[in-house]
C-alpha cells in the first residue's frame, strides 16, 4: 500500500505518517498539489492520496482527471467545519479524516482502499491444491491467469504469487480494468505524452512503467475492450509499450498476472476476447474454487475475521459457537469471502455473551440469516473436498511430483523449456525426470502434442 501525503496535515504530518507506516503503508510526502500531480505523472505511484484540506482538493482532483490519473483521495484537516468536509466529498474525495489522526480510523481507510495486507488463509484440501501449484510457479516468470467467482480471493492470490516471486521486493501494481472507463484505460496502462489530448500538459507514466521490475496485475481483464486488447498483446509479447501520443516504444521489465470471474474461452467464442491474448495470459491457470466448495476455509476465515474486527472495534475476542459454525457451513455464500467477511463484521458487533452465537449472524439489514444451502448442496461441497483430498492422500511424493510435471508439460503442449520455467526447475532436471518416466513406460507429451487421450483444444 503506497500513500502519498499532500501538505502538512495541519501540523499532524509526523503522527499521520507514523500511523500509516505502522499499518504497513509506504509513505511519501509533497507540499503542494502541483508536486502531487508531478509525483503521479512520473510513475512513482500511489494507491491513496491523503490531502490537507487547507489545500485546493478540488483542483487536485480536477488535475488528475484531466490527465487521466485515477487515485482515490482522502481529505484531512484540523478543526474543519462540517460544510468544508462535505465540500471535499462533493469534489470527489472518498472520505474525510479529522485530525489529530485516529490510528484505527486511518487503518480502516487504508484497508478499504487496498487488500495487500490480507493473509492467504487456506485450510481446505481443494484450496491447498491451488496453493501448492502457486508455490511451484511463483518463482518463474510465467504469466498467470487467476480465475474464480467474484469475491473468491483472486487479488489476494495475485499478491501471494508476487510475494513468493523473485520480484517480491519490487512494485506490485494493480489495475482494475472494470473500474476505469474505457476511454481512460489506455492512458492508465501505457501513460501519455504531453499534448496527446486535451489536458495532457506533461508526460505521464502509466502502470506498465510504474510496475517496471515488478508485477502488474490486470484485474478483471475480461472487461477490457477488444481494441485495447491488441495493444496489450503487443506489450506482453514485446515487453515494450507505446505511450498515448508517443513516437517511440518504451521497454518494460514486468511479470503479468491477470484475473477474471468470467469464462474467457466463452468470451473468445463470442468475440469479446482475443484468443491469442488468452494464450499469452493463461500460461498457468490458478482456478480458485468458490467458498461453498471450501467448507474448511469457511470456518478458518470466519475465525480470522472475528478476531480482526474484534480488534478493530476494541471488543473482546470471542469464539464462534458450534451452532453458529453450523449456520455458517449451511450457507451457499454466493458473495464468497467478501460476503463472509461482512457477515462476521456484523456478528462481532451484534454478539452478546461469551460466544458469537447464531443470533448474531444476520443479514445486512439486521434480519434473520437467510439463503442457506440445502443439505444436499452442503454435502456435495464436503464430498468434493474429500475427493480432492483422496486424490493426493496415499500417493508418494514422487507420484505427486510426476503428476504435476506431466500435467504442466501437457499444458505447455510438450514444450520442455516452457514447462521447466513454470515448474521453477532447470531444463536439465526436467529432461532427466522425463527420461526416468519414459524408461518406466509412461507416455510423455511431445512438443506441440498434448498427452494421449487429451484434446489439444
């Protein structure tokens, strides 16, 4: 999480900076709105602007919008009149923080803007299988497509892959392709030159350059316009980009991760997504199962969120009762982890007594918990988790390793170099393993040929 503080915050700069750093943020500071815009133009990056209300917040937001810079703004001030705070919100600020700053309030604002401090919690066998694959490929340079329903934790997984990669000490930059208007997304990704369009008063570095040396996450990439997909494909293939209005390409060194909650093969079929771009992105697919198919994760996550929101609200940590656990397991969780988190936040606030009971688990309007899954659906989820576990339990490490190597080689259509890169092993080690398997009579996928019995489609 990168925070840019603009102004002196009414003399509270040191305190606010320390609180943000203690909460895991990387903090930079400038004095004026002109310096803030220049900081963002240059690609030094920020996930949140904390702006002194004594400055012209409206002018800063307008300048960013003219130059197609999309960074959320939080206004801050000492002894601020309510109408001034309201004016900042009307101008486009996401929130107002009164000063002197409250540590919990700043923490809540940081958390609302970024999910980079969310831990990877995976207790269910179906999710542990995905984690094991992520661990194997994180150290490579392979592009990764992370798929799953909305709220299943795709961005958390992306940050996990980055944290395990060789680029973990370099920037992790995320772009939500669904949240940025189509006419702004190209400039957001590739940047622009002075005079490229009305309002482009100086060169602006885009997210590709901002992520140079690190990882770029293209969140919900299925929402990107097909015309822009062609430029993205070239950027990924050539590792160079063209700024809007630019005359020469700019080299970048990044790893690409992408997420989608849609079936991109169907999107290819209906013409809304380029097939060649899908091939470039989908070197490895980390497919996150929905929460309803991860019963062990439901309870682990519920306990985590109960502790988290008890601490945030300065309430004693309480265990979740057996009856409440049964109620949690019976729900389909169509909103996945995000819905469960909200439910546990409410439960922490509504619970009475020494435990969080079923009466505290309510709908957003305070009504009784509804929409639970039938016992058949719950049993199916448990059976699916057991099946995944049985597929691994009883096998030797060598057998599991062989399955992973052959599956990866099949995914790469027999390309040894590509498979070794994904697996994070040398090509020599891979060849030695494949020779061993061949000597044992195992069919080995040849280049441009999938494993026997599997369609290349």
